[in-house]
């Protein structure tokens, strides 16, 4: 009888344990399903978010490409407005000295009078009068500008708004470069206006002629002046 009770008790315990295991397994299985469902939902949401972002970026890129294409067409168009803007840009570049320019103009050649020495000049004369100075070049450049010269150079040194012309011993500094006699001054513009301005009575050239410092003054149909070789701030 005692053995029978023990067997019944063991049977009940085993049955209870089996039920507990089944319940625990089902609970874990249900939890995993819920967790998996949540993970899948989050992944789907993230994928949709990135897809929307990609579509927005693609639309922006497409819009930018259209704008760029319009700019290209405008830059390469041959309409009157475009040609006018290109001409204005070319004129401005010529004025500030960033491009080579050619056209009719005047060339003036100056040089120190090497035939004069301290022994051949008069007692009240000064040998420096027979030399080209920085002030002479500055005055000539100003006269050329006043006469409407569009571009000026001295020994191929382009004269721009920031150009300095200074004396440095026996040489002259133009744009920081040493220049010595002889000097070739080129000016592009109306030859009639330029010659009328620099060859007027009482002008600079008249004085330079008197000291034998002018080698030649010529009107040219094609004068080339090179661009400024330095850096424009």
C-alpha cells in the first residue's frame, strides 16, 4: 500500500513537471514570436526611412543637373546678351591687365643721352638732365592715360592701377622689376588723340627732345601689349 502511494505521488509530480515544461516552452515560443515581430517591424521602418531619404536626394540631384545644363546653354549661347556680356568681360580684363591686347596705337622710344658727359656740358648744366628718370616715365604714363590710352606698357611691363614706378640707383623699378635705358613705351588707343596729347607745345616730350632723350615716336596700326605677369590682389 505504501509503495502504491509513492508511485502515485511520483506520477503526479512527473505530470506536473511535464505541464510546467510545456507551459514554459509555449511562453518562450510566444515571446520569441513577439520579439521577432518587433525586430521585423523596426527593420521595415528603417528601410522605408532610408528609401524616402534616397528619393529626396535623387530629386535634388536631378534638379541640380537641370540647373547646371541651363547654365551651360546660357554660357555657350550666341544671343546678343551673351555676346554683349562676353565683350564687357573682355574689355574689363583688358583694362585691369589680365589679358594680352592688340590694336592701333603709339610707340615712344626713350634713351639716356650717352653722347653727353660732364666734360661736354656747360658749367651751369646738370648731367642728370640727360638721363631718363622715374618721374619722366610717370609723367608720360599720366599723359597717355589722359589721352585715352586703353593699355600701356614700358619694356613689356604692363602698367596697371597698382603699378609703381620708382628709382633704384641707376635703374628704375616697374612692378618691382629692374628696368634700364633704353625704354620702349607702348600705348593702345587713338593715335591722333595720343600724339596730340604728348606732342603738344610745352609738354613732356618737347623737353625730352631738347635733351636728346627721344629716340622715336611712331604711330602703329598693330601694337601688342602683354598681360600683367604678377599677381593682382
